[in-house]
C-alpha cells in the first residue's frame, strides 16, 4: 500500500508556480478572497490561501463583508471586482449565510476571473473539454494527485461517490475526458443508489466525496484499488485536546491495507485544492495579459 502524500505533491506544484510567477513580466497575479462572516473553517481556509499566495509571490486581497450583507450588496461588490483590471482571480469562500443564494453568487463572478471554477460557463467548458476555462480546484487537484502518483485512468472503472457541484460532478467529467491521464469509465453513486457496495467494489479508482465520516468500509473496496478520500469531517474524540479529530469519508485504518494507493485525511486532497486555486490564478493572469 502506497500513501499518496498530498502535502508533498502540493509543495512540488507550489515550487513550480513560484518559479513561473518570478519569471512573469509586469505586475504579479492578484487573487481577491471574499469571506462573509466568521465560520471557523472558512477563517482557517482563507488564512491558508493567503499564506500560500504570499509564498508563491501572488498579491492577495481579503475582503470581509459582515454576515448581514444582503445578496444585492454582495453582487455589487462582485461587480466592482469583476470590473477591476488589477484583479485576476475572485474566490467567494463557501459556505455563505443562508439568506444568500450560493449558486447565484458563483454565477455573478466573471467567468474569466472565476478561479474557483463554479461559474456556469466554466463548468460548461469542462464538459466541452475547452482548456481556456477554469476547473474547480478540488476536482483539478484530484486529477493532479492521480497523474503525479502514476495513476492513468485509461480503461479503468472510476467510481465517484457523491454528485455535488463542487466535487462529484466535475471530477466525473474530468475522468471521462478524452485526454492523457483520463479516458476512464465513470459511474456516479449517490444517496439514492441501490446496492452501493456492489458498485464500489467494481472500482479500480474510488473517489469518495459523500461528506459522511468513515462511510467507506473495507467490504466496499476491491483489493488493489486506488482510493481518493475527499471528505473532511469533524468527529468527537475525547482523547484530543480540541475534543474532536478530522476524518475522511473512508475508514482509513480498515480500508488502507486493501488498497494499492490511498490518500490520508488530513494531508491528501486538501493541500491540492489550495495549490490548484493558485495555479488557476496564475493562468487567469496569463490569459488576461
């Protein structure tokens, strides 16, 4: 069993981006991070993104509207950023307060600045295999992890657990693409799938993005499969100082011995998401040059 080290792969990617940014003429790529409210996970994610941007040599701006901001006011702010020639990439940190329509916000970000990859145009470009678009960061990070770990999906059965807009749907589209590293045969499973374990056991590559702690158990995995665990779940643990521990959607200790390769949580997919966001921002700067 080989552990796919997301920290190590992300560090290699960050080093490549750092060299690329240093060689760019003119102003450095600029990402603007919009965080509404003080959700603890969001605070920590935005801090990490800011730190990584600084490490690569990107300019980052943080905008912190109050949790009471109306959808109209948030749209006005995004329109301002869309029109600002010094901003290359815009990311609105999810989740947003309940009174704001998240999908409408994703659509409001200009496609050419949508480094998060959730605008309708960019999702459509993934389906059309148009390389000028931006791929959502977590799915893009998964494909990068697989490629850099020597996993070619050609002819493989890829089973995706979860159908979210953020991971499940886009990663299924990427695995299907007619290009090097992809060409997989893809099955998407979800909460209404009948006889789920029988399908997941067919997977050569299993991508778990269902948002349920330790949902995937050993009896659901084919011996020798590659398992990518996208889940980040907090579960109560009295032995920890914080009172909880982070776990994925896969019961790691039980599943790992059966796999050829597996990602840990934390330290697997997570670091890649941030690295791909930076890669998209550098791409946005190049496309606007």
